[in-house]
C-alpha cells in the first residue's frame, strides 16, 4: 500500500470509495481487468483522474490489459479499511435508524453497525437486525469498551448537538450526520452531513429545469 504521509483530500477518498463499489460489481460479473478509461466512464470521471487517484494506492495498470480488478479491490481495501474491521455506532433507532441498520447489515464486513443507542425505553435493551440497542445512559461506557470511533446520528434536529457532544467526549472522531443541522465539533473530528431533503430538492429542481429546456 502507498504511503499516507501526504494528506489525502475528501474528494479523493470519495472517488476511491466509488471505484471500489464499481469494481465489486464488475468482479461479480466476472470481469478480470479494466482500463482506466473504462473505469472513468463508469465513474463519470476522466481517465487521467482515475489514474491519478489509483496512484495514491501505488497501483499502475498494464498498457495491454489495464488494471487487475481483484488486485485493485485488495489495494483499495488495504487503503480504506481499518485492519481487523471497524465498529460503527448508530444513535437513533427510529424509522431512519432502522432503515440504516437494514441497509448496512452484511454489506461491509470491515465496517459494521454493531451497536446502537436510543432514548426510547421501548427500543432499548433489545436487538434490531442483530444489533444490540442500548439506552443513552450507557453510551460512553459502551463506546469506550468497544473502542468505537465512528458514529451515525439519526436523531431529531434538537437533539443532534447534545448527542454529538457526548459522542466526541466518548472518543468518536468520525460522524455521519443525518440530522438537518450544522454540528459544532472540535478540530480533529470529521463530520459528513447527509441532508436528504436538500438532495431531493436539488434533484427536483434540475428535473424541472430539464423539462423547461426541452
């Protein structure tokens, strides 16, 4: 694997994750090799961009055969995944939280939601999709015991900042935020915001513009 001493941008990491998703599909279809130009078309990028990104992994393709798909997936796994796997915590097991548990179960062996928390006593102390749901009072001790440093927030907007503060205090350094609020975190904590309403409004706007143009 290539050295990671040089800072890697968020956009590069996002593209590498996209390449892996595409390559996993290709591998299941029996594709053994792929050229950068072919991967670029599937990813909506340029061949030059693909080659630059894959150089971060130390991977170079053959002029006659392109990249070995299986080897490239292995390089991406070594670069993107934590050795031995990484435990993710979910805070908020409402409709969205349950959907997230269903979606991620079994999809990423090295990145799994294996512990969840909820303030509702009817949801706590039970298992949903084989994931134990704990009451919020146990958040710090459970995260510390399981060495969790990544969490997903799927709580109402008013509760999001307080939940974030507790996660950070418990050692979480990466947060995927589904609450439609801007979270305040200290330096060294990465937050990725996913606002589905904003995304849907953007899609609807461009769909409308496309209709108006035609």
